C-alpha cells in the first residue's frame, strides 16, 4: 500500500517514513525542503535499505498534487508539512494561516477527487491551551494562544466537517513534545537558525555552538519552578503513526505522549548526566504564552491502537546528542 507523506523529509516525517518502510508500506514523499534537506532520503535508504518516491514541491501546488495522485494509487495521506514555530507565527500570522490551511484544504480536495479515503493529521497538544487539570485527555476543552496553535485547531475543525460530509477516515494525532533521534544518528533535528525549542537549544549549548541556555522562568507552579512538559521520543511518536494507520476508520483523536512530565531542569540535568557534558544555563524571565505544565493521558491510544511510548528520558537525551555529534 502506498502512503503519501507530506513533509516526509522533516524531523517527525522522516522518522515516520522509516517506520512505514520497516512495516512494508510503500512511501511517496512531497516536501519543499524549506525546513529539511534532500539527503534525508539517502539516510532513510541507509537505515531501511528501501527507496521512496520523492516529489519536491509545495503541497499548495495543485498541479503537483494531480501528478502525484495520477502517478500513484495512494491508500492514505499522513500530513506533516506545515510551519510550526510559535514565535514566528505571532510575528507573521498570515504566512502561517495561508501555508498551513491552504496546504491542508488543497490536499483534502485532491484526496476527494482521486478517491483517497484515509487521512492522518499531525496536530499538537498546543490545542489544549492552558489545561485546568492534568494529565490531559482528548475530550478536554480546546483553546489556543498563538497563530500556529490556532492553525492546528482550525484544521481539526475543518477535518470534523469533512468527516461529517464525506465520511473520510480521519485520525488526528496530538503530539506533545517530540525530542530524540533515530539510534543510527542518521536522522534527527538540528535547526540551522537559533532554536525555539528546548532540546535543540540544549544540544547547541552542549556542542559550544551557543553559549548559554536561558531557562524561561523558575516561578511556575511545578516541582522545581521551571516549565514541565511531556517529552516523547520521536521514534515512539513515529510508531504511533503506524498503529494509527493500521486502525484507521471513522474520526478519532489521540494524545501521543508518555504521560510523564519533566521540567526544564530535569531535561538539562539528565542531558548532562547521560552525555557527560556541561550545559551552561541561566534563569531568565518567562517566555510570553508559556504554560506551567502539560503532560498527556495517552491511555486511549493504548486502549484503541495498542500503542504506548517505550523510550525513556535518558534515551531521548542520548539520541538527541548522538545525532548532532555524528553530523558535525
Ligand atoms: C519546552 C519548555 C519552555 C526553550 C512548542 C509548541 C508545540 C510543539 C513543541 C511544534 C518550556 C522551556 C524552551 C528555551 C526554555 N511545536 N524553554 N528555554 O513550548 O512546550 O511547545 O514546541 O510542533 O506545539 O507549542 O516547547 O521546547 O519551546 O519549550 O526554558 O530556550 O522549555 O519555557 O517550558 P513548547 P519548547
């Protein structure tokens, strides 16, 4: 069966492609390489021994989508492609609404035109806003505090309407905080610019590329005052997509997290310990829009998909560092 993976050269997309190939799916990737490199495809082949069909371009390019659906019988689409930097979305909302919404709308339109009935969407825990209680369940209230999160919430609403109208099989996966990298060191994340997210920033401080980590606030209502999040190994996350594909049918929402909340200092200390490297940090003001704590109740994914995360924080920290060290 052929699976179309949009953004398949990206951090989560590429790890998911590896798991798809390992499970004997055929993979078609569309990626404009705006936040990834084509060499990822070579590394996917080095890991799996298998090729993918690659189309370079934008998901908003309807003629390219026509070409892909005409040349490939697509069984399902996994839609990763989209802009995802919270801070940038606040500065450039129109860029986010146009890119993230248009790509999804055109994709759904073409799926309908070519009779493709199965859609898995890369959503985010950010749609829960500031939760009233923890852990977070899928039926919790939804709200967003930045344009990036709002595009995710709007797309979830579009998908619900499309499900009601056209009975597509739609699975919405809400990711918590993906970190880590494939054990081979051939896939991972190492943004070229100054990272927004915690782990890539820590890695750059550990390698000396950046001088010091700013810990955004230590006066939160958490065990050590620093922000708590549910960090999940990207390979566990990727495997969640395989389970979602195997069980696709109807409209479903699943939290993909570990159920464990770790603070910023927990991450810094664990990273330093397992990699035997110092991470300089200083406590600074809170980052606007950040919440105290967020972690998942992922029991529904276990109950209905038979999926649960298996990799612990030490492995996440080791793999994150290993990837950058191996690719310096
Ligand atoms: C984690 C913790 C920060 C950087 C966002 C999006 C989410 C997903 C993941 C895309 C927080 C603290 C961070 C730093 C710090 N994005 N921190 N210093 O904000 O939980 O989630 O990224 O899919 O949708 O909302 O992740 O890694 O930015 O922050 O102290 O330099 O680390 O305050 O407590 P976040 P993050």
